[in-house]
């Protein structure tokens, strides 16, 4: 038996935190065992790596160092949390995963997609999410929303062109993998965003309970 692996992605101010709680509630209400986790992080070691990655004081981290740290945290996360849960039949809901690496380190920083794909192959050994919900919205709308929050971290401090490249990379992945990646228009009012998510979850949960 194998659980479903669901990931949530999006740019600045997309509303991931808000939507994640809704998705968690829906899945648990369906009586399904669920593990909610995040990247970078999700393990003791991964959370320490996250602190390094997000700390604005670490302004001198090289792009390749950043990339390798993302996959170091991911390797720990997969082995310690994600894979064991899936094998046990537990569903996993993960706040960001490897699509974020293609979007931020690939699109944003300009690291080649091939270099990321090589690390993905090594660390994930073919494992990919069953479903990815991409919360998409124009960069300026997202920044306006996120601006109402506290001090920005190292990624939130990037300029608008970085954010635009990141968004385009996410949309490019979605256009290449439409079965896995579902694009949600998160520029709409929260109720509409949650309705879009619900219609996708309805199908997924109907399939799961009839299995
Ligand atoms: N990163 C990376 O570079 N490479 C990788 O491989 C991975 C990650 C895995 C940490 O991620 C950073 O790691 C991330 C990329 C990098 N940096 N950035 N940026 P994170 O996921 O922990 O951080 P985050 O992107 O800041 O996520 P977040 O906290 O979930 O923020 P959010 O998506 O902006 O969501 P929010 O807090 O729910 O919403 C923002 C505000 O908008 C808030 O006030 C809401 O009330 C409001 N909101 C939400 N929805 C709506 C709607 N529909 N209408 C109006 N207002 C709304």
C-alpha cells in the first residue's frame, strides 16, 4: 500500500500557509492518515539547514552551496519522513518540494536545469509528487500581500526580476506536466481559491476512498 504525495508550491504571497491548513482539514476529514511537512526542513537536520538558508545574514552563500543544501535537507527528509510515511500508506502533504528548486535556484538564480535534474535523480531515485498544487499570481500582487508581513528572509529579499523568472519557471513546469501540476489562480479572493482547490481534492479523495 502506498500513500499519496501532495505538494504545494507558489511564489511570494501566494497564500500557501492559508491553503495548506484547508487541504490538511479536508484530507483528515476524509479519514485518511496524513503527515504534514515542509521544505526546506521537516527533520531536525533539515530545520537546521533551513535556518542557514533563510538567514539574511548569510548573504555570501554561493548559488551552488544553496542548491546542495536544498538537496541535503531533501535527502534527510525523504529518508527519515516522506518515504517511510508513503510506504506505510500515510499521505504526505508537503509545503514546497523540488519544483521550488527548479523555480528559485533554476529560474531565479540561473542554475542549469540539468544540474538540478542530476541532483533530483540522485536524491529522489525517481520519486515525484502524485499531485502538485501551484498557487499562481502576478508577482506584484503577491509582493503587495507579503509586504504586510514581518522582516523578509533571504529569498523574500530578492528583486522583482528574480520573482518573475521564478514564476515563469513554475508555469513552465506546469505546462510540461499538466497531469501532476494543477495551476490555481490565487490572485482571486480566498473563497474562490479554496473552491478551485476543493474541486481538485474532490476528485482525488473520491478516487482514494473507492480504492
Ligand atoms: N526554497 C527554495 O529556494 N528552494 C527550494 O527547493 C525550497 C524552498 C523547497 C521558504 O519557503 C523559502 O525557501 C522560500 C523559497 C525557498 N522563500 N520564499 N519566498 P516557505 O514556503 O517557508 O516561505 P514562503 O514562500 O514565504 O511561504 P508562506 O509563509 O507560506 O507564504 P505565502 O505563500 O505568502 O502564504 P500566506 O502567509 O498564507 O499568505 C500571505 C498573505 O496573503 C497573508 O497575509 C494572507 O492572509 C494573505 N492572503 C492569502 N491568500 C489570499 C487571498 N486569496 N486574497 C487576499 N489575501 C490573501
